[in-house]
């Protein structure tokens, strides 16, 4: 910490429970908001700002940063506070984008902000449906179950042309962004609109996690059985976390379509076929395979099969770590060799790379390639 709370005393419960109880936090947040709302737009219109392409900074950096921050805020409610893993964030963003597009298309005259709220509500309903497995499973099993939302939503938006107004390519073009009769048609205006929405929803999320709902989420996250014993409704708490998280992601998806891209397609919300986390696993797999090359009497295909079954490497290489087990495995003919040769052979095995106690644990948790 750069500062301490020493000397800042509270005399009322309201002062103790305020959002930023430390004075330095309030000052820092006020400065940050002033820079974001006033400083950045003013810098972009200064006479010497022509040398910097602020349109790129607004359209390509700040606006997507704020939109993805809003989506991450929704995911943090679900995973960070409620302890429920989810891989369907992009799907809920797609639902919000296409829902806002259809509300604007099929309900003429509807306010733009209202369409964003309704789009978030539709995403919340979809999140509740795909959050039902959380009542029975948890952890990585729940993450895989929510991954079904990703594939199903993309398939549904591609299969049924009604969602894209029967566009032959499946691409939708977002309507013009108009808020209270005011056209939001410049990068600075879009930036201020997105920043305002993100700040309001971040404030709502902060107050929410400080309320009874947030305490119930954290209780379920820490130990759901104990939370149920003390009277917290598990089903309601988990589904509410999915609903609110999906609502935030749906609003982020609507902003992604209307304030950032302008034209979106279902494939734009599709997850990569190869998750970035798979690459280190494959590299680790090859490293373990290279470590097994010095042992010619070990079948590498058999090692891979054992790795697939989750077998540990330590029991199978125990005879290579202990020098006193070398002689019985060499046979009677090798036992009649000179004692000096046998001792040198045992010493060579004892100092082999995988015979050291700490190295197998360093190499992929003692697992085979």
C-alpha cells in the first residue's frame, strides 16, 4: 500500500460502510474520472493534437477496452464472487448484440438505451437456461457445460435467418446510435457514451457485491453446503449470479455491435478452436517425451498411453532411481561382471537426469508424455 487508514476515524455506520471509506481512495477515483471524462476528450481537440491519430485511439483502443472491461466485470461476478466457472461469455455477448439489433429493427421508435437494457435481459434469460447445470455440477465440469452455450448460440444465430433479418451472409449492420435524440456519430461521443454506461454498471456491481446478494454469492463460493445449512437458497443464488453476469455480458455485446464494430456476424463471437492454454500443454508433452528418450527399454507409445490414463511416472521409474536394483535387472551374466564395472554402472544410473528426486516433480507434475 502507498498509504494507510491511520487517523481516519468513523463516527457513524454510514461513514464506515461508504463505498470508498479512505480519503485517498476517493481523491484517486475523482482524479481518474476527471481524466477519463474531461481530460481525454479535451486533449483530443487541442491544436497540437493533429499529429496524433486520436480517432484510432478512441475506435481501436479505448472503446473496445471499455466494452471488454464490462464483459470481464460480468464474468467476475459469476466466477470471482459466486465461484461458478463459465466459458460462455462470448455467447452471451452475441445474444445481447443480436437482441439489441432486433429490438431496434422490429420496434420502431424504441429508445436505444432501452434496447440495450432489453438485450441484457434476453441474455440474462439465456444465461439462466445454461446455468441450470450449476445446480448439480461445479468446477471444470460446469465450465464444459457452459461451453455448450457457445456452440449452441452461434449455431442458432447462423441457422435461423430471423435473427439476422434473413441476411444471406448472416451479417447484421447495427442501426445508427441515437440517445435521447442526440446522434452519437463521432469517436469521442461513442467513447463518452460507453464510458458512462461502464461507470454506471460498475457502480451498480460494486454496490451489489456489498449487499446481501453479494454476501450470499461469496458464501456459496466458499462452501455451498455450509451456505445451504445457514439458510441461503442455493438455486436462487446461483441462477441469479448467472442472470446478472449474462446481463452485463449482453449489454457489452450490444455496445460491441453498436459502438465499436457497426457490423457483426455470429462467427465473430466464436471461440478459437485451439485454446491458448493447449499450446503450453503440448510443449510440455514434447518435453516429457524428450526426457524419456535416454531409456531405450521403455516404449514411448506405452508411456503416452499411461499419460492418457493419468498414471504417475514416479512408480515406473523407481527402479532407475535406486542403484541397488540395477543388478537384479541385468541378469546373472551381468552379475558376474567385475565389481568396479557394476559400481560405475550403478553410479551412472544414480546420477541420470530422471533419477534425481526433484527433477520429475519439476517436469510436468511427474506425468508421462
